[in-house]
C-alpha cells in the first residue's frame, strides 16, 4: 500500500491550482492567443495611456495576456502570447518559470515586454529560450501613472509592463521567466 507524502500532496495541490486558473495550459490555438493579445493591448492602452508612447518607440513587443502563477514553497508559472513587430504577429511564445522559497498563493497577470531597439529584438528572436534578467526595466502597475516620465526616457533595451494582477500571492515576481517560441 502506498502512502502519500506531504511533498506529493503539495505538488498535487499546486498542479490543481494551476489547472483551476483557466489559463488554457497546452492550448496553442493561434486564434485564441490573437484574441487575448488584442484584448490585452486594448486594456493596456486604455488603462495606461503612457504605454502607447513606449509602444510607438519599440522595435517589437511580446504580449503575454495571461500568466498563471502559483506556489507553496515550490512554485511555477505559465502563459502564452505573441511577438508583434510593426503591429503584426511574427511568432508565438510560451513563458514558464519555476521558483522556490518563501511563497504562498496564486495569481494571474498580464505583461508586455517592449524591445526598445533592433538589437534587443534580434537577440530575443535568435535565442532558443530567453530569460528576463538584468537588462529588463520593470514598470509595475503601482507606478504605471508615471510611465511617461520614468520609463519612456529610459535607455533600457527591454521594458516590461506588468498589470492586471488578480489573486493573492506573496513574493510575486516575473524574474526568471523563460520565453520559448511555440508553434500553434
């Protein structure tokens, strides 16, 4: 007779929490991704008008409409989105992360990575998998009203705007997310 360990129970609970969030994990339907990207951009531009200036200056942008993140000691995150250059989708990407430490809860959020020059965009597109790191400047929803003054003048090669968070999770971050090209 097998016994269920605490670790197995926690991993099962975490997987159930991610599945319950309705992220569509495993769904690579391009029409669904496109609809979510369009909706996310419309929301972003309405809610954060300063973001349109960043969007106009960017060489391209990766729009992740829905990232689901959950953790209890060990955690993970997953989402799918589209890379747009000149307003046209050129590729689809997934974002995945694993984390460990003091964390508890689950949340969903949207984020957009703005590639502010051609070199940053090409580095992203040429990589087998790209992880956000020190070259990314974050504009979180708490200071989104100051996007125009703080971030638009930035010389960072990549600017990340994180918004539309729902749920409750301690120590939430998008650091360490790995982006990988997918084929819908």
